[in-house]
């Protein structure tokens, strides 16, 4: 502090010493107030630091929780993707099997229809030949009728009935 006191024959002047003590006391009180304010500021800062540490810890816990949730969601998504892929493969295999079965059935039905068409064509050929023979037979019969002498068909009904009655009487 370095105060200098005026000297008297008995030492220092008491008023100067009292003033110096009062100034020192005032300075000490001022420093104590500053110290209390600094301590209060330090305490407030420590409380704030604890709050910040608590908030950081809570944020870290929340981050860990979110990371776990994100990991769980990724695992579920991957599982759903695997299940969807498996279902898609299953549906595709079923569709391919169904398509193969339908193709086989279609080929079988086409073969059956082809066989039936061939049968119908054979029947048509047979019917055509039969109609040609019938036509030829009718033409031959017509030719024979035209070349033959008059027969019962050329007579009147009354003549025919008389002829039958005569034939009956003979028996």
C-alpha cells in the first residue's frame, strides 16, 4: 500500500493512522464485496456449468436414444425389405408356375382341338365321298329308271289298286 505517515516526536500522527486504517478497512470491505460478488458469479457459473453439463448429458442420452431408434428402424426396414423381396420371389414363382400350367393346359387343349379338327376333316371327307357315291347311285338309279319300261309308278292309283287286288285273289 505504501502509505507514508507524517512523523511526530512520539511516532506517527494518530489521525493519519486512523484515516489509513479507515481507508484500509474500506478497501478491505470493498475487496470483500468484490470477492463475494466474484464468488457469487463463480457459484452462478458453476451452477450454469452444471446445468450445461446436465443438458449436454441429456442431449447425449437423447442422441444415443435416437441412434438406437434409428438403428432399430433401419433393422426393421431391412427386415421388411427382405420379407418383401421374399414375398415378391414367392409371388413370381407362383405366377411362373401358374403360367407354365396354363401354357401346358393351353397346349393340351390346342392338341385336343387339332385332333378334333382332324376328325371333323376326316368325317367331312368321308361325308363328301358318301355324298358323291349317293349322288352317283341316284344318277345311276335315275338312268336305270329312265331306261326301264313303265312300272307301277307310271300307272294310276286305281290301276295299281286293281292289280294288287288281283294278286291277292290269286293267293
